[in-house]
């Protein structure tokens, strides 16, 4: 898959959650629910269009996440959810673990599919937590390759329904380090889902596994900016490459954010920016913030100039 693309890039893709005011509180909550989770940095961006915004980076079961408190502009919905793979061959008390996670996430939350036995897993449930983020907890079968503990999953619903396979092929063609995983289709008798559309698929982009599926059920949501996928880039050449390949909605381009042709929001961001925002002095951070607020696609040299003053 990756040999035809110029350059080498071993970045990662980090889920980014947009909250009104609760980024820190939500990150602390996730760290209390999942093992091997911690807040890695917390900083405040001053004088943004949303006022002062908290920016938090944290890990959930060893996987990087970011969250920002930037006002009530976007509402998190289940179009991107997170599979949590609890593997009995890895965790000796897997069943108790899944039940405990479920009970914590249920507090003030909303059940989308009750925790129970399904044809694909003897213990599975889909829950929307009190902050709106949705988690699919699943006891996985130990057969084959071990699953990553956390996998962001895209639901192609509404006008996107039937496009999961096309989107997967598109992402595999764009990302330089990519490989396809499983692909299961709906058979007859899965109405309203159309036979041949994607019941479940997964694929790896830049060391991050993602999943995608179609659903013809009536969902009153679609992809939006509240959950975006951040592509961490080393160079301006990489920023330019991903921007050009992915951006499909010119009016959505802002501060390193873009929307692709399916409506999924991506952030194309230099690793150096994260470094500047976590290690810089308050003055340096303020200068960099003011510089990037004026940009659509990030200009790494300009950001470095602002940082150095």
C-alpha cells in the first residue's frame, strides 16, 4: 500500500475531543475508568475566539488523546466512537474489567446497545458517557493478531451510508504508512442494511488502527468537528501533502483543521507545535496561539518565528 507514496513518515493519528468547558474534567474521568491512563500535559490557550481554552493531552489505556475546552460550538455524537478491546488472553479478569468500565461509563450516560451477548462477542455493549463520548466495550476473541486496546471507529450513516468501503480505500491510498485489516459485509437478512455494504472493517494508518462501518438505521447525527483526527507531521512537506489530499470543504479550513469529502474532520498539525505549546513560556505560547489563529493550513516556519519572537 505505502510504496507508491513519496517520503517516509512514521507519525500517528490522535483522536481530538472538543468540549464546551469540560476537557480537563473529562480527561480525568477517562483516566479513572481505564487502566494505563494518565494526563500528560495541560495548558491554557489565551485570547482565542472562544476566550481562554484548556488544552489537555492524555493517554487512554496507552493510546494518545487530546481534548480542548473551546465553547459550545460542536456537540460530540456517536459518528466516531471508540472500541475498547478487552482480551481475555491479555487480561486475566477481563469479564470483571468490562463490567466495571461499563458501570463507571454508565453514570449519567446513555445506553446505545445494552451490555450482553451478541453473535460477534459474548460480552459487548455500546455506551454514551456523561460527556457525550461513546465507547463500544467488547470482550474480544483471542484468535489471530491481538487487537489494540482502543480503536476509533467511524459510522457511515445517513447520506454517507454505503461509503465505508470507499472511504477505507481512500484513506489507505492517502496515508503513506497504511495497511488494510479485516472486512466483513452485511449478508441477506440484515435489513435495512444493504447486502454487500460494510458491517465491520478495520485498517491501519500511521501506526493507528481505525474501524469503519455502514449503518442504514436512522441516526440523527453525522461526522462533525467535535471529534477530529489529528495527523502528527514532522515537516512542512508532510503538512502540505495531507492537506492537499484530504481537504474537500474550503470553508471548513481553519487553524490546521479541514474536512474530507465524507465530512470527517482532520487536523494536520506539526509535532513541533505540541512541543511549543507544552514547553514554551506563557509569552511564547501566546505568540504562537495568535499566529496559528490567523492560519488555515499551518506554516511551520511562521510558527517557529512566532515562538522565537
